[in-house]
C-alpha cells in the first residue's frame, strides 16, 4: 500500500514537472514571436510595437517617459531643494503634537510642502534611504528639539544630515536649518554630556574617527576609498551606522551646540516654544522658512518623446557658473495640447533653486485690462518686491523695471495669447527712457505661446528686441507633433489592454486612432485613458468615428486634432461626471477639491466620488498641490468645456455656467441667462452686470474680491446653494436681504477682514450646513438670530480676533458637529446655553488666551469626542460637570499654565483615551477618581512642575500604555499601586529630580518595554523586583548622579537590548548577574 502511494506521488511530481517545462516552452515561443515582430517592424520603418507587445514587456506607469527612441539615455534631471523637512521625535508627545498638529498645518497652509516620516515614507520602501534623501535634499529643516530628541539615534542623524549632507546625495546649496526648542535650551545636556552619552551608545567607527579628528592620512585615504567603493557598487541601502563618518559623538554634540548658538544670533532663525504661544510661534517659523523654499511648478504630465528636445533646450539655457553672464530668453511655441507648458515648467524647476527671485505668470485668453494689473502686481510680489505696490499699470511696470535691472531673475510667462499681455508684463523703463526691457545679466525668461511670433505694441518691433541685444539672446523653439514611435508608446502607456485581448482588429484600430491623434500628446493621453482596459472593437470603432466627425466640424488646426478626442471623452462620461467637469471648466478651476467634493456630495451622494475618480482616470481632471489639493485641468480641455457651456445643444440639458471677464463682459454666448446654474466673477469689479442677470436657478456663485455693501440682486438667488465671498476686503457688512438665501448650504467668507457684523436676518438661512468666517478679524459678535441655523454642521471662526462672545442663542445649533474657535484672542467666555449643542463632536479652542472658564452646562455635551484647550492660559479650573462628558476620547489641555486642579468627578470620563496635560505648570495634584479612567491609553504630564504626587488609585488605569512624566520637578514618589499598570509599555520619568526611589511593586509592570529615568538626580537605587520586568528592552539611566548600585536581580532582564548609564558618577560596580543579560 505504501509503495503504491509513493508511486502515485512520483507520477504527480513528474506530471507537474512536464507542465512547467511546457509553460516555459510556450513563454519562449511568445518571446520569439514578439522579437520577430519587433525586427520586422524595424525593417519596415522602425515602427513601435503595438500595445499588446508593449504589455508583454515591463510595464511603465501612465505618462512616464522612456528613452528607447532617444540617441542615448537622457541626463537625469536635477532635483532642486524644495520641501520642508520636519524633524521631531515621537517619544516626546508634547513636541510631537506641536510638530504634527500646529507647525505642519501652518507650513502647509502657507503653501509649503512638508515631509513627515510617518506620512511620507511609503510602505514597503527602503525607508532609511528615503529618509536620508529627504533630510539631505530639503530646502529647510525645522528641528523640534527636546530632551528626548537628543537621545534618539535617527533624530540626531537627521540633524547631522541637514547640516552636513551625505556623500550619496550631493547638493548645490546649503539648506536652512531652523531650531525650535520645545524644552528650555538650558535643560538639554551639555556638549560634554552629549558627547559622553553618544560615545556610550555608538560603536566606535575606526575610519570615521580618523577622518573627523584628522589624525591619519592613511585612514583618511581608506575612508575615501570606502565611500568611493560604495558609490561604484551603487549599493541600494545605506552604509551601516558603524561605518559612517557622519555618525560621531563629538560631531553630534557640536551640532546641538550649533543649534543653541543660533539663539544668540540675530541673523539666524531660532525659537523657543515657551516664549510664544504655539500658534503664533508657528507663524514665525513659516515666515523664516518660506523665502528659502523653492516652490516648484506643477507639471501635469511628463514629456514622453520630447526627452531629447528637453535636454537640448536645457543645455542652451543652462545656469552654470559660466553661463550667468548672459541673459537668455526662450520663445516656446506650438499647437495647443503639444506640451509647451509641461516643457517650460520642467525647465523652470531645473533652474529654480539658482534664482532667489523667480516667478511664474499663467495667463488666460481673457486676461486683459485690470486683470493684467492684478497679474503684474502678483508678479512683483512673487519676485520678492518688498515695497508698497502702486495701483496703475504704468507705475507697476516702472517698479518692475527698477527691481529687475539689478537682480538676475527667472521668469516664466505661460500661454501668451495677445501682444497686450506681453506688453503689460515685461519690465518697462520710465517714459523718458528708451522703451525696452532691461533684465539684469544672468536672467532667464521663458515664454510659451501658440503663436510663432508677435509684434509687441509701441515697445518692440520684433521679438529680437525682447531682451537686450548686447549680452542677451532670444531662442525660438517650436514643439512639433510626436513621431509614430513615441506617439504609440504614450497612447499604450495609458490604454493598457491585456496582451491576450489585443487582437489584430484592435491593432488596426490602434493604428488608426494614433494616426487620428496626429502626434498631439494631450490627444493621445485622453484617448488612451478613455480606452483603458477596453477590449471590445465596437467601442474602439465608436471612438474613432466620433474623433473623425469632430475633426470635420473643427474651426482651427488645433480643434481639428483635439475636438473629436474631447467630444468622445465627454460623451462617454456619466451625467454626474459631465456636470462636475463643466463646473470645473467654468467656475471651480483652481479651487479646493475637498470643498468641491462636499458640495457635489450633497447633490449626488456617493456617486460623486465615483464620478470624480472617473474624471481623473480619463485624464480630464487633475488634483495638484498635495497639501491644498486644488482642481486643475489643461487649458485646452478647459476651453473645450467652456465651449460646451456656450453651445445651446448641450446647455439646455446640463444647465448653463457663466463667468464675467475683467472688462465686465458676460462670457456665456449662446445660452439663455435664465438657465444659469453656476457663475464666477472672481477678481472683477463690475457689480452692475449682476443686477441684470436672471439668477433664479443659480446654484454656485464665486465672487472673490467683488462684494461691497450694495447687492440689489440678492433677493433673486432663491436656488443658490454654494456662495464663496473670499477676500472681499471692502465688505463691512452683509445686507439685511441676505437672509432670503433660503437654499444656501455653503457660505465662505474667509478673509473678509473688514466685516464687522452679520445681519439680523442671518438666522433665516435654514439650509446652511457649512459656514467659514476664518480670518474675519473685525467681526465682534454674531447676531442673536444665529441660533436659528438649525442645519449648521460646520462652523469655522478661526482667527476672529475681535470676537468677544457668542450669543445666548448659540446653544440652539442642534446639528453643529465641528466648531473651530482657534485664535479668538478676545473671547472671554462661552454662553451658558453652550451645553445644549447635543451633536457637537469636535471643539477647538486653541489659543483663546482670554478665556477664563467654561460654563457649568459644558458637561451636557454628550456627543463631544475631541476637545482642544491648548494654550488657554487663563483657565484656572474646569467645571464640576466636566465628568459628564461620557463620549470624550481626546482631551488636550497642554499649555494651560493657570490650571491648578481637575474636578473631583474627572474619573467619570469613561471613554477618554488620550489626555495631554503637558506644561500645566500650576497643576498640583490629580483627583482620587483619576484611577477610574478605564479606557485611558496615553497620558502626558511632562512639565507639570508643581505636581507632587499621583493618587493611590493611579494603578487602576488598566489600559494605560504610555505615560510621560518628564520634567515633573516636584514629583517625589510614585504610589505603591503603580505596579498594577499591567498594560504600560512606555514610561518617561526623565528630569524628575526629587524622585528618590521606585515602589517595590514596580517589577509587576510586565508589559513595560521602554523606561527613561535620565536626570533623576536623587534616585539612589532600583527596587529588587526590577529584575521581573521581563519585557523591558530600553533603559535610560543617564546622569542619575546619586545612583549607587543595580539590584542583583538585574541579570534577569532577558529582553533588555539597550541600556544607558552615562553620567552615573556614584555607580561603582555592576552586579554579578549582569553577565546574564
């Protein structure tokens, strides 16, 4: 029986082996077939393989470039220093909260790209390599220094890399390093202490020590040879820490010394958190960081097939040291959708970090008159002009001429459509001088246009005089359609049909579609995306037919090659996606994607998310700027969308969108004005036209900078759902008729800094769900009718610095879920009705420095989950009812310097998981009920300098995992119940100087993995039970100066991996059991 089973098993194995051999033979046959097809194609004119053959090769991501058609591989593009690297430690929760919750959002709001390790290190990547690269190639490194920071290996390495760089990541400029001391700078270890601390922790790198000390020429040569060999071998990983010359105790100690010295230098930026409110200090950091960051231009797509042209142009306008003598201008022209903007943006990005003064001006066809004045004003600001800008265009031109004549600038003017635009934006000398541009030597000017030439009125006879004829030169370059091979490659990178489904019929259709796209990258990208994964020939035929029909109806050459492609793309969309596309083309281009999605969601529900993804997959819509997430689409696609809006065939079905040009002309040519559903008058000053429109069906209205105090048309907006009035600086109040907007769901008044009050009728906005009043600095109060906003869910009053109180009716906002009152400096109290906000889940009161107390009704907020009272420095106590907040999960009281105690019933917060009391300097004790917080997982008490003891009930915190008590300078002992914290994993007691001993029950902390007792100067010994800490991995006892001995049980710490005893001056011997570790 056994023999039969073995024979059967052998037969199965043989059969499996035969199947594997057969599969290998088939794979070789397929490869031979494809190779033969490729050779035939080369013999017949080097034709690019079809998509099926390309799919059999290693896949590229959509839109990525290939160098197969180039004469050789192109030179790698330079990576300018552009982002802010935020270096902090997660071991100090207070510092981490400041870095992640305060500093990072402030930098991102200012438009800066922020690198944070926990967010930007992709899963599965070689994170050490990525981290080193980011630390070296960032324009600014903001270092949030704390005691814990100087004890973390990767933190100290990040600081060293920012200051000194890395051989594998050479950089052309020294980045700006901004230290932010979360702890008192004097509380950090001395230079000698840091050197000793890291000398005890780091393995001594023999070649590294020699290189740094400069003691041996032979050793220096050995180290250089090691680095050279590592580079030659192109090792993917980092050199191990024990072989790195940049990992050295003395050098790391000197780095911290450098950070301290920056506090005394007026030329360098350095900050101490305790000296400023966190919110305001973050703004100071932003102001220091912004000038050093190279904000790169967004490139919609890479230039497949144009690599050689890009390299050639870069070599001609290069900004090497020898090239800075000249002024070089480039006129880049070609058909719409050819890739001019992408080419120009890539060139700009390659040179951006060489020019402190740089700017991009993106033009549209309707930019004329006053809009050009606004563009010119923005150009001056972006170049770094600091003076007071004048208001008329000739004076602005004179200011620009004065500014650029002595400064080398990098200027990109994109999409010039008319001579008047160029005439307005180029620097102009005063009338008495010769009317010619005068750029300083070394400047670079890139202009893109669909026009091959242009006569500039009154100033230039031809383009040869665009730049000074002495030093400068004007280059002309026309982007031509892609050749067959790169055109097919680009199409296939987006189409991606599986090889087995790509029949001969599909190959013939592919040839026809690629030919119909006429080498236009935009057409190839959109068509490929539209047919992504499609294998039915009928769909391909339909696309081809519509493309050819659209080409016959086109008016211009550009339309001929693109209109058919765009028509097929638009008609294949669902109705929700079509309407969203038209919204972006007309009024939402450049607006927040998140904001747009919220309003679309109110109309179409979850279908809006599917439609949004569809638009992105079809290459008809893009989201740019990772932090701000703005909607963007190609100008050709946008023009097509606006053409649909002006076409009555579509308008009757989709509704009309309209926009008002700077000259006051309503752009909505053929559609009846009574069918308007969306209107944008952004940046205009022509209110009169609004009073002439039929706005009864209007749903979306954007009027940034337009509104003043007279609006006769408001009572006609009965269907309006979304109204944006951002930055209306002349708006002091809203009219009483504003309350008639009964359908309004979204109202944005951000930055209306002159607005002092809202009308009494405001409470009539019964459908209002989102209200943004952030930055309304002059707003002193809300009307009593405000409580009638029964549908309001989100209210943002951030930065309303003059707001002193909320109306008593505020508690009637029964649907309110999120309330932001950050930075309301004058707010002294909340109304007693506040506790009636039964749906409130998140409340932000950060930086309300004048707020002295919370109302007694506060405990009635039964749905409240997150409460931020950070930096509320005047709050001395919490109301007795506070313990009734049964749903509260996150409580932030850090920086409440006047808070002396917590209420007796604090322990009733049964859902509390995260509590931050960092820096509550006046807090003397915790209530006995504190131990009832059964769900508490993280507790931060660092810097509670007056806290003398913990309650005996403390050991009942059965879910507590992390406890921070660093810097509790008055804490003398821990309760005996402390050992009952069975879930505790991390304990920080650093700087608890009066702490003399740990309780005998300490050894019962069976889950404890990290324990830091650094700087506990009065601690003389550890309890005998200490050896029972079976999970302990990291133990820090540095600078425990009175520490005399370790217990005999110490050798039982079987999991201990790292131990630091630097500075334990009284420790004379180690126990015999020490060798058991």
